[in-house]
């Protein structure tokens, strides 16, 4: 087991280094000269240009710049924006908004997705099942940004139940964006839960549990559901990694000052250091979530043994 | 007279083998044709493909003939979905949008299916160091967010023409790792089956075992993911076009229509909902198709 853990950790580090390198290379392919952007309309003074290039190490070869970036990354230093702001501090200001948004999305997935799937599986081929499956298909096929516009119009503008955009409304501000961000995966979780539970309910040990006289609730909650939820937990773990970077559009529709918005702004302004920093955090969360899921899987399903 | 005795035996065995080979995909087709959902999705897709090929047949008006005086007019008066900001018929424009949206979905699905299929099959079949290298590359690309790669690529190359080729490349770069992952695990599972071992035991070469035994038997999960992905990539196209970095006018696509209409959705929601309806129905059709294909290929999970 410890050998398995060690090799998975090593793989995760390799993926992290590889992904940040690819990000570094493609980000530096972005057009625009930061020196000229700072100088404005006039041609930059050669001495000024020289100083800026030296300060941000723009005159060094790409690999050397990447090495410098990695060295900073291990120390928690993500460099400075071209206007002199510390990128790590900027991310620190914004990560709270992104984390709350992701937490709301995840809560919708767990509460609505899992309970919808369970309801659907227990009332298989009944009216509730049909309802859940139709809603699930709608959730998978209607694009989430359209859901966002409709919710803003109906819940926000027409009935005034929830804030339309921004974070001034406190936790309530995250309800609509969280639902929108999680809607696709909520539908997927419901489908996954239903499929797994339907299969597990047919297993011999479930029939055995019923045969020895356990109540229906106990059979479902203790014997069937526990085993059915392993793939769901796996999916949700991977989802945590995807939620941060998936929020770019949701954050811009609902005007939430999170990391997704920072990334969109950085692309627009050609702020390379910010872009690399923000996406590195996305990738870091993604890789760590993947690693945790893999390790968790071995704990949750004792049939899986790793040499 | 041994020949006289064995000859009919050989012939008989061959017929059984032939019949079985036809039998697998035949059975898949029989299960497929018995499913009502298959016909629902097939009809929807035939209509959508028809719109993509000959839009003039379905559209009541010319999508480029617009009346600014009628800007954002509601439904009615021959415009089933109203008019957009430029006064164009939303329904007709949505019909004409099918070509770009479907075309990109199909192109990206084919590219990612081919690339992901080859990488995944190689990683799963050869295992060892080949698998280690290919799997790490797959994971690296999986970790990079869609919008980063897409926005950089499209900022670099998107200014030329309608940007269709760049959109296809950007979505393919993002989409292939998922196909590779699924193909890899399907191949790894098939590889361990007894009949592959048996083929190796009678001296079958690795290449032959791969092409004749492993690949045909791992095709199911690949086919399902490629089918379902058609809908996913159509949605992705709409996402990047909605952000204004995807397809550009004069090309009409659903995402681009939503992009144009989103700023004024509080005044007129129909220009957003019109293309969204076309988009949702198409994605739904591909999801249903993926579902029935999956159930037909693997009847064990059929409930």
C-alpha cells in the first residue's frame, strides 16, 4: 500500500510539473508586449524597457524563466503582475469567493443529485422515476448559461427572491450561481446514483439482508446505498478539482469576484503572471483532488488491493 | 477417406464462426431497433442534419434579411421565436446555425475519437513504460482548463476568417484525453480475457491480437463516449462562441446568437431561448443515442 501511495504521489508531482510547463509555454505564446503595454502610446524609452525586461526576467530563455517560476512556486511565491501587485496575494483575495461558489455547487450535487438518484432507483419505472429522469435529461442538455439567464430573469428580476449578481447579498448571492455551476453534474450524479443503486439492489447480499428480516430502510441505507455510493464519491472528488476552473463563465455571468473572473481578465489584459498563477492553482487543486480520490478509492473498496 | 469425413465438419465450424461474428453486431442492432428512444433520437437527428444540409427547406425567412424597425419584436406575425436586436428572424437564424454547430461537433468528435482512441489503445495494450508515458501526457492535458487553452489558441489564430478550424483544434486539444482514458481502461479489460490469451497461445502476433481481437471487443465504450461527446462538443462550441472568442460573423452558430442576445436578455429573452432550444434538443438527441447504444452493446447494464 505505501508503495502504491508513493508512486501515486510521484505521478501527481510529474503531472503538476508537466501541466504547469505546458501552461507556461502556451501563456507566453499570447500576443502583446508587456513593456509596450506599460509604456502606453509612445515608444518605450530603451532604458525603461531594459529595466522592465530585467525586472521580470523577460530577456531570459523560456526554460530559465520556467525554472525561476518553479523555484518560486515551491516557496509559495507566484511572482508579481506588471503593475506590481503580488499574484499570490491577489489569489488570496479571490479564492474565498471561488471556494464558496464551489461549496454551494457541491452541496447541490450531493443533496439534489444523490437524493434524486435514490428516489428514482427505489421507485423504479414509477412516476417519480420518470420525473427524475426527465429532469436529469433536461439538466444534461440545456446549456448551463441559459439556465443562468432564465434564473436571473425569473428568480432575480421578476420575483426578487435572490440577488441577480454580485456578492453583496452574502451567502444568498451564491445560491443561484452555485446551482447553475453544479447543474450539469447534479444531473450526472443523479444518473450515476440511480444506475449503481439499481444494480446493487439486485445483489445477493441485499436479498440476504431482506431475507433475514431487516427493514427496508436499513437494507437500503446500510447495505445497498453504502456500496452504491463508491463511484459517486469518486466522481464528486474529481468534481471538486474541476469546479474551480469550471466557474469562469458562471463567475462572469453573476459578476462574482472569484478566480475564474481573474483568469478571464488576465487573458483579456495579457497579464501573463496572473494567468500562470491562477491556472497553476486550478491545476494544483485538480491534481490533489485526483490523488485523494485514488487513495480514497483503495480505502472505500477493500476488494481493490494494490501491490 | 479422412477428407470426406472432416470436410463437412470444417465447413460447419466455419459457418458457426461466421454466424457468431455477424451475430454480435446483429444482436446489437436488434436491441437498438427495439428501443423506442432510438427512434426518438434518430428522428431528431435526421431533422437536425437536414437543417444543416439544406437550411432553406426549414427556414421560413432569409436569415440575413432583417428589419431594424422591428428590433427585438416578440413572437407572432410569422416569426415564431420573434426577432433579435438586428430585427432578424430568430427561428430562421437558428435553423441556419445548425450547420456550424453540428459541423464542429462532428469534426471534433471524430478528431478526438481518433486521437484518443489510438493513444488509449496503445497505452492499455502495451502497458509498462508506454502506458506510463502516455498516461502522464493524458493527465497533463486533462488538467489544463478548457478555457485557458481555447482562449489562448483563439486569441492567437482566431482573427483569421470565421475561426472554424481554430475552434475545432482548440476543442480537440481539450477533448481527446477523456476518450483516451476510457479507451485505455476498455482495452486493459479486454486484454485480460481468455480469448486473447488463447490467441496468443496459438501463436498469434501481438499486432494481430490487437487489431483482430482486442480492438473490436473494446469498441463499445469508445463508441458510447464518442456519441455522447457530439453533444458535449456542440455545447463547448456554444460556450466559447458565447464568450465572443469562437466563431465570428458572418458564420451563424447557436453560441454566437446567444452571445449577441445575452446583453439584452432582460428585455427580450426569446433571442436567447430560441437558439438554446435548438442546442438543447440536439444535445438531448445525442445523449439519448449514446444511452441506447450503450444499452444495446452491453445488455448486462440494461435495466
